[in-house]
C-alpha cells in the first residue's frame, strides 16, 4: 500500500469515528431521527445525479433501507443520545459479532473456531463495558445501541440478496433516498413537528449535518470503496478497528468526555475480539510481502 492509499485508508476510520463526536454534538439540538434524516437527505441529493437508478432492485433496497438505515441509525443514535460517545462507539463494534451470528442463522454460514474465539472475547468485553459506571442508569441507551448493531447485521444479510448487482455508492445513495423520508415521518410521530427545530438550528448544528452528510457519508464511503477496489479485504478491514479509537479521541478533544479506565479496558477487549475475527494473519502476511 503506497503512501497515498495509506492516507486514504486512515481517513475512513478517522471520518467515521469523528462522526460519533459530531453526531453527539448535533443531538444537543436535533432529535436522533431528524438528524439522520437530514444527513441522508444531504448526501443523497448531492450524489443521486451521478448513478443510474437500480430499477430492478428498488423494492429490495426499500426494505434494506428500512432495516439497515432507518431502524439501525434510529436506534444507534438514540442510544448515543443517552450514552457517552466512547461507550456508544465501542458497543457499536458488536455489529461484527451480530453479523457472524445472523449469517449463521439466515445464510447457514458456520463460524470458524477463530471467529467463535473472537465472538466470545468481544462478548466478555461488552459485559465488562455494560458493568461500568458510565452505563449505570443508562441501560436503555446500551440496549438501543446493541439493537442498532443487530439491525445493521440483519441489513447486511439482506444486502447479500442483491448478489453484488448494485455497486456500493449506488446502494448507499438509494438507501439514503428511501431512509431519509422514513426517518422524517418517524421523527414527526415521535418528536413532533420538525419545522421549528430546523428553523432554530444555528451554524454549529448545521455544521454537524454537513459533516455527517458529506464528510462521513460521501467522502468516508468514497474512500472506503476506493480502498476496497485497490486492496484485498484482509488488508482493508483492519483499518476499521481504528474507528472507536478516533471516536474516543474526538470525544475527548471536542466534547471534553474523558473515558474511565474500566471503559477503556472493556473496550480494548472488545477491539481485540473483533481483531481476531477480522484479521487473517497468514493471508495478511502474504499480501504484505507482495506490497
């Protein structure tokens, strides 16, 4: 991997991780569903003109958007609204664990011994994290984030039914087109009329929307798809382990949230477990020798 690709690869976890801190700040004004609705409206309206309409798959994408975006982001960011940024970003990593479990249930993909080891370790870290004072009295937030992680995993199983016929950017775009109005309607039902909230948003609030819609979604996913097109999955996936690291640093720098040592300890165990699942040492070593 050359220097340019390395910087692009590092931009992915940096943009996605800092997105947690940006979203946490934005949740001070926008309700979670409204914030996500604005995010996906902005990203979709900017890129929809550059990709063909996947006419044969629109119904499938509609249902995928409902599960993997509307429900997932609604639950995850509602949980983030309750929890500290560090705790929420670490719990989100259980998406990988739920991904393997849902693939085993719905796709009959039997987990390997290495994956099972990683799952058990990540679950131990999650239990430790759930027992920390940062979650005390905030159990609902943890349940929401974990439920969002499960919805993400279920959505990925649904994406597999497309058999790769829709490219990544087109899929992200049309998921946003469908999920934005879905989230807006749900926000209206749950939170009330969004118009006063939108009209009273200040520049910092809109900066959050712009960051989530352009930097985190368009640029972040653009960088990710670029890396996947240039490098094998075993080389690309380990970079995602840096997402909670950048989220915690962002929370410390911009939100003055300092995670406790027990949160860091539980989080490290989760990340080690996810690393065991994602990283194939033999394959990675062979690929790195060729680079």
